C-alpha cells in the first residue's frame, strides 16, 4: 500500500484533484476573476491558478457564474407554466425569445413529452397586474391555452460538490448508498422587500456581460459596451460590488462539448403544499445532491421548486434516491423533463430599463410585435379584433 501511495503517477493525480477542489472552494468565496487573491487563499501559484481555472475547469465543462441580487434590481422572479394553444406550439420558441427582450423573461424550457413550457420572469412588483392582464390577453387570443404563475420569495443557487467529481477522468463518482448521510447545512433564506432598483442602465449592462462570461476582463466589457474602461471599472467597484448586486459565485458542472445536452437531463421538480417539517426534509435531500442547480420557494409557501441537472447515466440512481429519501413520494411532487434542445436562459432584462422612468412594460406593443412574428398568431389576432381595449 505504501508503494502505491508513493507511485509518482498516483501522487500527481491526487495533487491535481486536491488543487482543483481547493480552487473551486475559493472561487465560491471570491469569484474567478482575482487569481492573485485565489492564489493567496489557496497557496497555489498565480499562474497555476490561472491555468487550472481556464484549462482544467472551464474548458472541461465546469462553468463559473455570477449570482445576481434581483431584489436589489427591483425585480421579483416568477415561475410560469405556459400551455400554448396547439396551433401556436411550433412558434412558441420565437414568442418566448421575443419576451426575453420585451417581457422580462429570463429562462424557458420545453417539457417532454407534453410540449408545454416552463419559464422564469424577473418582474417589477408594480407591473405584475399589467403582466397578468397581458398573459390573459394571450389566452384570449388563443396564443396560450392556459398558464399558471407563482411568485417566488427567493431563488437560491447552489454550486457543484467537487468531492463527488473526478477532474482527472471528468466523471461523477457518487456513493448513492451513503449520500443521505452526508452532512449538509440548509441556510435559512430571508424574504427581502423589493424596493427601488439600486442600479442604473450601465450597471445592468455590465451585469449582463458578466452573466454571459464571469471571467470577462473589464477592458473587454468596456469594448463590448462602447464605454471607457475607467467608467466600467467605477460602476463595477462602486455600484455592483459595494452595493452587493452580485450575491455569490456559482460553480457548476455543465457537461462536455457543444452537444453536452444530448447526455444531460435537466429537470425541475415541483412540490406543492408541503408542511414546514416536510419542506426542511426535502431541502436537505436536494442540497445533498451534487446536481442541484437551484431551489426556490413561492411567496405563499405553496410551492417548493428544485432544478436538477445530471448525466443521463445517473438518472435511475437519482430516482431511487428520491424514492428512499423523500416521503409522500407519489402524492407530493412531480418531475418535469426539459427538452434541452429547446431551452434558453437570458441575462438581466436591461432592455426593459429606462434611465429616466426605471422599469417599463408596454403590453400593447409586445402583442403588436407578435403579429409580425407569427403569421398564424396574426390571423387569430385579426379575427378577434386586435388588441384595442384589451389591456
């Protein structure tokens, strides 16, 4: 055994894994950009840290993302189940793409095999009534057959658990039999009051750039936005960092290659009407999983939501884990499978922000925009008499 431990190849592999685990934990604390700080925290040389982040993490399917405080932007996130009219389902992705620019949508995914959609919107509270009227108009126009909206009190983004992942072989090694015994702390989430946005248009544009690529240098952000580096650096340090617009940094396994979606399953799991004790039990079960991307609770506490992304070959193990670790298996929740070839996420809805007026929404213009987007919708719309007086 001692000879095995002293084998140079084994020692090198162990050191590789250990360094990457250490770097991942440091990134969760301080983000991926300041490699000098990560070096000081971990004791790993700066150039080694830079190489490992770019070449052994990001290039190998491990993503690093910024968590944005939407409350401080003056936005509440809502979970939407959208059932498009059968005649409009083929056009649904184009409709949702438009809503990402004019309707506060930040994520959507098609559910298999039903063909319905789930989405997340980030909406100013004072515009919710108008947005509900807008959704009702989509139903009246036979664009939607039905919908359901749940206001979310919070969304908590989780990082991967690197102890279950081999960075050398790029495979998961989860001990499913003992996973339920792993130590986990579920931090209490406090509902915060959403007020006036603590950001201006420049802040939102910078946040958007960082959501696309958390490693993007200030100089590249400035070039993309047509601003001076000095201006971007000021907004980043004095507004984004000092005001806490970035809540945390998230490290996630995303699969390898451009077609990773073919070997990955994304699933929102919805629980309805849990007791307080059951809610804590369920939260612990999903926090122990190395594949949970985020969880959330609705404002009225009627919905608990967990979003899981895992390799296809772990699917049966995952279902058995749920079966043995969550009570009321059949009655309390439902699993939805997302068609990852028809899903997309978007940055903060900066298009909807006006420097003078703040967050804006024009449902009439949005409905008019649908006319030129989908001929079928246009025909239905004209038949029903247009949007005049509907909102």
